[in-house]
C-alpha cells in the first residue's frame, strides 16, 4: 500500500487554503514568538505544546481584531437592519483552523509553524471543542453564524456561556458514563469579556398594579456578563459577533443575610445565582421541565433584549433622529429569530419592556413584537414540546404570566369570532393547557407571537402545517414557510476534507466555496477516468487516516479496504440505531465473505432506553470483534465521545451514511448533508432532508428503502403488530431470540429484556416494519461496492448535487423571505487599507 503523503506535504499542494506569501510567513513567525515570550511566565523556561497552541491562537486572533472593530464600526455608520439569532445552543467545535481558513491564513500559518520546527495539526489537536450544544440544533446555529458573516449580514448570535458544555462520554464495560466537560479549564483565547455591558436580569418578586401601570417589584437580581467571540466570514473581512452571557451575582446578593451577620453564608450563596450559566442541559428532542432550565431561558432572553434595545437606541442616528425615540421603526431595524421554543420568552419580555417600561400601547407593542419575531420549529415529537407548568411562572416570572394570559385572551377572542361556538378548537389552540398542573404551550406562544413560522425541510414543514399547527395554519396560512437546513462548506468540506476540496477546485475553480451550486459542473467529469480515480484516492486516504486514528485511540484494527458504514447521531428511538444493530447481527449470522466496518455513536441523554441501546451495541461489538471466524471481515465500533472535532475526522472517511429514522420523525437532519458533500452514499428512508437529497441527486443515486410518511400513517390507523414480523421473518426471529436469550450477554441473559419488550410490544417507531426492506437494501449496497468505478460515479453524482445544502442558501432564504434584508457581496476594506 502506498504510504500517504505527510500532512504538511499534502497541505502545501492545496491551493484553496490561501497562498503562503513570504511576508505573511515572516510576520506570523515574529508575532508567534512575541506571544510565546509573553505566554511563558518568569519561573518557566520550557514551553509546552499548549503554550505553542495559545501563541498561535493569539497570533491568528491579532489578524481578526482589526477586521472585527472595522466591521462593527461599519454597521454603526451604515445602520443596516440587524439580525439577532437567539439560541440556547451554539455547538461551535474548535475555532483555530476555521479562523485561519476564513482569513486566508492557513498556508502561511502552516509554513511559519513548520519553519519553527512545530506541526500545525498537533497544535490544532490541543484546542478544546466548544461543546455548547447537544447535536443538530446547536450545530445548525454555528453553521448559520458562519454563513451570516460570509453573506455580509449585520448579525449577532446570542446564547449562554455554559461553564460546562455537553458531557464527555466514556464507555466503561460497555456502559455510558458521563464526565463534566471543563472546556474553560485552560482559558479560551477566542472570547473577550465585556464587563462594561453587564446587565441586570430579574427573577421572582410580585406584580403591583399602580396608577402608572403594572410594576414588577421585590425581584432577585442576577447580572449577565457578556463574552464576545468573533465570527469571521469567508475572505470578505466581515467579522460578526457571538455574544454569550454568563451569570454573576451582584455584590449585594442576599443582603438580608449580610444584615443578620451571616456574611460567609451570603458570599457562598452567590453560587446559587451563578449556577444559571453553569451547565448545558443534555437533552435532545426531550423536554425536562426543570426550574433551572426555565431560568436559563429567561436569562438569555432578558439580557439579549436589553442589549438589542440599547443598540437600537444608540445607533449613529439614534442621538439626533427623532425616529429612534419612537419604537415605530423597531421592526425595520431589528429581526429576532427564535431557534426552537427555547427563547420563546422573548415574546412576552419584549411586550413587558414596550408596555410597562416604554409605555407603548398594548396594540402597538403587539404589532411591533410580532413583526420583529420569527420562529423556527425543529421537531414534531410530542415529548420534545416545551410545556411549562403555570405554577413555575407564578413564582419565577409573575409579570410574564400575566402578559401570556393577556396574549391568550386576545388570541382566543379572535379565534372565537372566526369560529363561533367551536369550543374544541379554542381548547386546541389555547396557549394554556388545562389540566393538573395547568401548562403553557410555548410552541403556541411562538406561533401566535411571530410573523413567520418555518420548518427545516420541505416534508417537515408540510407535516407542521397539516398536523402540529394545523389549526393555526387554517387561520394564517401565509405565516408558514419552509427553510431547508444547510451546512457550511467551509468547515464541512474545505477544513475537514482538503484533499477533496482541492481536486474539485482543480476542475471547476474555487468559487464553489461561496456558491456551492457550482458543484453541478462536476457532472461534466462523471466519465473522466482521472477524476474518478482521484475521488476514489482521496476517499481511500481519508479512510487510512481514520483507521490509523482508531487504532491509536481505540486499539481496534480495521481494514481500510472495507465499507465504512457509519451512523452518527444522538441515541434516540426515532433515529433507530436499533434497526442498524439488528442488521449487524443479521449480517453476522449470515456472514457473507464480504468486508464491512460499522461505526455508530453519539452521547445519549440520561434516559434508560438510550443507555440500554448503547450497551447492546457495545455487547454486539464485543462478540463480533472477537469471533475468530469473522476476523476482519466485520468490525463494529461504538465511537465514544463523538463531537464536532471527531466528526471532522469521521465524515470524510465514510462510504455509507445511515439516515434511517421512521418516515415523518426526523425534522431535517444535517449530518446527512455533511456525508453527501464528503463523498459518502446514503442509505435512508424518505424522511427529513433525505427527500430533497434524493430529488437533487436522483433517487437511483441513493439507497432509499422503507415506509413513506403515508405508509406510516396508514399503519397507525390499522395498528402496528411487531409479532407478525417476528413470526414471518426467520432472520429477524433468530436475531431477537439471540438478544432475548443472552447470546450477547451470557453473564446476564435477561440484560436486554427491556429492549426486547419495547420492540415487541410498544415500539412507536416501527423498527420491524422496515427491517426486511433495510436488509435487502444493504445487500444492494454490498453489490455496488464490489464495482468501485460505478460506486465512485454515484459518489460524484451526489457531491455534484449537494449545492442546495449549503447554509449560505438557507440563510439567503431567511434573509429575503423572513428578515427583509439582502445578502451583500461588499468586501469591507481590511484594517491595513484606508476606508472610503
């Protein structure tokens, strides 16, 4: 086997990473040495690898700061409409390499670091991931920030600076164990604390109704300290801001305790206030109604809205222009996008500020609020919908509860006028769900209080209109839109797969990095033998690299010639990791003489079934990987602690991408797009964005199987009977019997009884119904893989069709159709050039 090029040598060949000009290299070396000098404290003469990483990070940051200041100055002067993306999650991953790429500095840095006798990739590996998200929703927010900056939009990401992000996942004896993610342990070179913009956030207290209107009094105050992270666009000198809030206790916190002399306890109790930004809730597609979570949701919203209003009032024209003393122009200057219902409190909070503080009439305030806010729905699973108990609001946010009641009252009056006597409809559409306890339906609040509501893939947006929000769609169909998700090609092609980016650039030029539709031009090379060979070669190198990494980190030897069949996503019953698992066991039982390497992973939330699924996969792996008859013909790996930086290694090496959720359950998916762009073929159901991927590439270029949404609905009406499939399909029966009788858990034969019971008696996601179609589809995969040329041609067709799935396209649609702003190709002059 030919030895792959060293990373340094390969990167030197890659044009799309920017040219390493001599001047740049010299300047970077000087800057690096200066930073290293100041990093090293007096009593330490020897630099550690971490010192080198920080010196490089600070060197690269220096190149950002001038552009950052200039961008913000430019916005202040031009006073464009600003976009505020509110999200409880921003799953950013690492920042160093992405910043070098977007500033066009990667080759210069690589060469400078090489000349200093260091290895850039080794330094990049030292950086901690910023894991401030659970999965798709948080990573989408991160891709969106990249696209907002690349499209030159005046945009801000607002969220929480969690001290502990998504937990580190360890697998111990096949079970998941969680560890705290202390990502800030060594400091974060990319953030800048802004104590001068610290703001108060109020909780608890009571409402007094006075002559001047309602007053929220006797509240507890927590301070919100902003930390700003620069977000550079791709080679356009635009640098936007992600502002994350950290909770701080005011110095007079718990004054009464000071007064009774319990000074020590009063200081210790500051932790209670500061716990608000301590930790990310690790729930994905699951609602857990905890008071601390509600506090987090209000904390980010209250701090952000104060900031938005301050910026609205103090823009360049704010001082003299009478328009800015009035809120009339607020929706023309401010767009607020709610990433799911988590920041839904922005709606009552903006109403509170306008009505109680700024003394705007209710009607005017409501018009301003609904014209400003827009809501993105991310799931149709009932267990994921946020429904907060009224008693929690009564205690924590009493004024907001009154405002929500008033919004609901006016909303139901309107519906009653449209549908006289239809009390059932009023009950369904109410923001308040009667019951014990009474609950507030946050999705209904978002729909009523926003001027636009969107789903995240065409099929999902249709389901939203026809089921979840059908009553609302009947009344205001014009409110509902689709915005199919996308991914940033900077991180998910150029950064993670430079070999592929380079052979593409060789054929079609470099414009595809900001216009991914250009990939269509690759269809001209579908029969080009050299290009086919190059695509296959890049994939093979990526597979060798991942195999070496897995051998080093996991001590598992896998054959790089085998199919890399990969499913990476949060463990959830609807994503059907169990279907994949049943296939692995079936395959093991028949054991055709064929190579296959299966890899699955992702941190699961703390619910029982998810942990059992992980244990089943690791137990199957233990049997399969140690069976001498199988050898290296089938390997199963559960890759622990999947995260953004690991995805960047895994995705470019994948041959087959598993997107096998029950039709109608996965809102969109974005991992599916990353695999497609990186030259994997998809095996999947007609769900989420898979539908549009099949439309773009041609269904014959994906491995589509299983029930469609209509089939699932028909089965729901008829009733799903797992036993039927168990009785009819001998391979399935064998697999289930093996799991039930302890073939994979000989020490504890009953270990997986809960999984068996769920699959046999109450499987909402109908794993058995798609089993037969899935197995036969996998056989087609194996057949095609035996013909490498035909396989690679399908790969090229998929890459060529992935242009639609750039987040640049998604954000352009949000900008024009929801926010009323136009993407700009204007390149702000760099800091070393005079401004116009």
